C-alpha cells in the first residue's frame, strides 16, 4: 500500500518538478531552445544511473527515484553552467564583431575547455562523497545505497554528455 501511494505521488511530483525546472531554465536564459537543450539532456544523463542500477542488481524503488531526482538536479546544473560559459564566450565574439562560423567554433572550444577541470573535480568529489554509502552498514544503509546508486552511475554519463553533446548541439542551434 505504501509503495503504491508513493508511486502515485511520484507520478505527480516528477512532472511538476520537471515543469518547474523548465520554467526556471527559461527565466535564466530567456530562450526556449536553451531551456529545451538542458531538458533534452536529462534523459541521456540518467542512463548512467539506470545502467548502474542494473549492474548492482537493484530494482526501481522510491529510494532510487529520490536518487534519480537528485541526479537530474546535478545534471541540469552541469548543463546550465556549460551553457552559461558557451553563451559568454559566444557573446564576447559577437561584441567584437566576429560572427562567422569559425568564430562560433572558437567560442565553443573556449567555453567548453574552461569547464573540463572544474567538472572533473566536481564529479570526483561527488563520487568520493557517495562511495562510503556503499561500504556502510547498519540501520538505513540499504536505503542509502539505493539513493546513492543512481547518482554514482549518473556521474559517469552526465559530465560526458555536458562536455560533448551540449557544445555540439549548441553549434547546431547557433
């Protein structure tokens, strides 16, 4: 009964959360295509969490759902930061009067390269912070492991996606 109630509640909460995220993204970027770019990357970023659940032989549950919600937030943050850096680099080229396709490619390289080291450090810190949950034992450790599993798996795919796919799609959009 509890699981059925939780699943029915998640069916309302997850779409509402995604809608709120889209509205916030639109308010940040003032462009629908940028907001849709970030929203479109979320399912791909979550695939790492799904694969890790499969490898760990975990079933989908309320706890893993919470982990996926947290992963979606981190993935959206990765995308937002990447997009901000790309926009800043491209806007500086536009302000200088350089609006050719080669200038766009240089701006994308500049903006994306600036995010490699900070993203690698962020991912390493998140994984290092979550790994003790897998080795823990005691009361509640089983639930905490299932919350952390999607995050650990997603920390493989989400940064790769934001460093490779977002710049490529950004070029297509611009």
